[in-house]
C-alpha cells in the first residue's frame, strides 16, 4: 500500500513534522540524503528510534522513496534553505509523474519560490512554498503554516497541512491558502520580521523597568505575567515572564548571565530589504534588526561606554505609573509595527497581484507561531470590517486604542531620552506615528534640495498635483530636468 505523503529532510523540523503527520493518521514516507562521513544512518536512526511503531517508512534512495508514495504525490521538503532545495528538485524531477506536488516547508526566500513554482509547473508538476513557524514544538504539536504557489495543489495538500497545523482558540486551523507564487514564503518572512520587532519591544520594556525602576527579576516577571492576562496576551510575553524567573544551576538568575549580543539568521533583514524595494516604511522592524547588529558590536560598545558615561538622574519614579507608561509604549509600538507589516503585505499583494486576504493571514498567526497573540483577533476583525481601513491605525478600534495609549507612550519615550536610556523601537514607532498623522512634513525641503542639486523637479502647493516644475535656483544652472523616477 502506498503512503499518503513523502517527507525529505530529517533534521529537527522534518522529524517532528513526520511524527505529527503520523499522529494525525497519515502514512508517511521519509527520506534523508546519506552522505558518507557526514550523517550516516539518519533514516535508520529515526525509523528505529522516535518513529518506531508509527506509520512512517524510511527510504535511503530517491527512486524507492518516490515510488512508495500514492499519486498525485505530495512530497514535503524540510531541508536547509537555498541550493539544497534546487538540488533536491533536480534529483526528484526524473521520478515524478505529471501533477505531483512538491512542498517546500523551509525558510526559503520568496523570490526563489517564485522561480521554483514556475519551473515545476513548466515541467507539468506543482509546487507549494509553505512558510512554517513554531519551531520544534510547533512542528510536533501544531505549527502555523502559510502555503502558496500552484493553486490547484491546495485542495490536495489541505487535509494534511491543516491536520498538522495548530488550532486557534476558536478551533480554526492556523493554515490556509495564501496566494500564488512565492506569497506563502513572503508572508512567513514578514511574520519573522514582526517577530524581530516584538522581541525588541519586549526587551526595551524590560530594560526600562530594570534601569529606571530598579525592579528585580521576580517583580518584572510578575509585570509580564500580569500583562499576559490582558490585551498583550501572547507567547512572547509569556516566555519573557518565564525567562525572568528562570534560575541558573550555578545560582542566581540565568538572564543576568547571558551576554547581551543577539544573533540573527536573515529573515528580519529580508523583510526590511523587501519593504524598501516596495517603497514602504518598515522602520520598527528595521530598528529591531539594526539593534541586533549594534548589540553584536559588544567590544565597540564597551569602549564607547568608557568615553561617554551616560548620566542617570536620581529621580524616584512612581512605580505603578511608570509601569503603566511602559505598557502604553509597548502596546502602541506593537500596533505601529503590525500596521507597518500589514501595509507591506498589502503593497506586495497589489504589486505582485497576489490578492492576499489580510484578515485570514492575521487569523493564521493566532496559533502555533512565535508571534501568536490574542491581539491578532482584533487585527483580523479590523480587516474584515465592511469599511476596509486605509491603514490599520485608522481602523476605529485601533484609533481609539492609540488615543488612550498616546499620553503614556510619549511620556515614557521622553523620560527614557532624558535619562539617556535607549528605547530605539519605542521612539521609532512614536516618530512614525507623529509623521503619519502630520498632513505636512518637511519633505518640501528635501525635494527643493533634490531640485537644487539634481534638477529632480517638484510639485507645487499652488498648482494641480502631477505637474512637475524645475527652478533655476542659482541663476546660472540650465533648465534641463532630470528624468522623474520614484523609488
Ligand atoms: P536545517 O536547516 O539544519 O537543515 C538540515 C536538513 O537539510 C538535513 O536533513 C540535511 O541533510 C538537509 N540538507 C542540507 N543540505 C542538503 C542538500 N544539499 N540536499 C539534501 N538535503 C540537504 O534543519 P531544520 O530542521 O532546522 O530546518 C529545516 C528547514 O525548516 C530550514 O529551511 C529551516 O530554515 C526551516 N525552519 C526551521 C525552524 C527551526 O526552528 N529549526 C523553524 C521553521 C522553519 P543531512 O542530514 O544530510 O545534512
């Protein structure tokens, strides 16, 4: 009897996804390459170990593996993103039948997925690029899965992918069709960017509590645990409370012994690069990415700190009041970050013709993934409203929330700045908000400068929009304009 699905790549994600599929009643063929001297016996180790007694069959040769799966075949690849996926596709193609479906569940770049969908379809196969979030635990017990690509594949992969996905509190699977081409991986990339932003915001909240209020780890854990009961309820807030309470085996709290340098693997950076390509502001996530880069320059920061000792006042802040302000800054900045992220998704959808359903994406992120939170319900509701908001912050519910939060948010940023304490993401969000709500900005000066030195032309406030003028600013320049282009 042939199996229901094949899975390639038995590292942490692949193993756990295979077990998850088998637990949901699917019969799974698994394959991992065998490179002499690298990781021999990966397949045997799995089938004789965690997969023993389950509906999982191991294969070490591609032809046997492909042959074991019922047609049209569904083959999910959980391998290192990049060349590995292309190499595997080339190895698989000769053995596939028309209509077979390849699913790439790795963290692939969406442009690679665009290319792979076209390549597979050109050969008569189908290709699904599925972003998977939730790490090892999600892979085993329910992840958030964002599939996109060959649309006719959806009906066939849906029962399997939805069965292994997490469920939101209302029971809906955190997996639904995203759109054509690389849209699933694009949405996963923005998910990861938002994750960078959320983590930076939480880190700033922690830092203000620690440095301006001198709260100890237990007190801070209680604040986060309390926030986790309300509108900020989310996985990242929950684990922050747990991290703060966690004791080191050698005594004391582990968090105080962890070096303050944060790593990154690139999805935050990709989000920012792609937002820039689309001409969309994604300042909060950019700040989060750059702060990780600056955190990694530990030696430089240590040297600089000796030359510019920051002055902190001896002001005794009112604890409940400042904690409330930190809450306001965290919540409002988070709103800005999601508003920016969803605006990038909207723009990508229009630019690439993906027809993304933003409410559905918000719902998919409610469970399984790292940014899961109750707040995503409110985002989904805002995008579902009959009057679609131009921008998330203009949706009536969020508009009222921001109005309530603004006072605490701006006070917190002002206090932190006076105290020479960095809150780059809180302040980036606040500056974005002030710019967003400014009908006028000083960009007239920028455009004047561009025209002065580069004849880039400008529109006038006293003429109809869409007409471009050039001024001979110095009296000795010519009247030739530069070609108009917008980025
Ligand atoms: P890795 O990213 O470490 O990938 C290792 C797997 O890829 C191994 O099975 C390895 O085989 C295989 N592989 C590497 N190069 C090749 C190649 N050229 N041909 C065939 N197979 C190859 O494993 P993870 O389980 O961590 O991640 C799998 C994918 O899922 C990645 O794209 C990752 O970014 C993504 N992901 C990971 C998450 C996580 O929390 N770890 C979360 C969400 C997504 P071998 O054993 O022979 O080396």
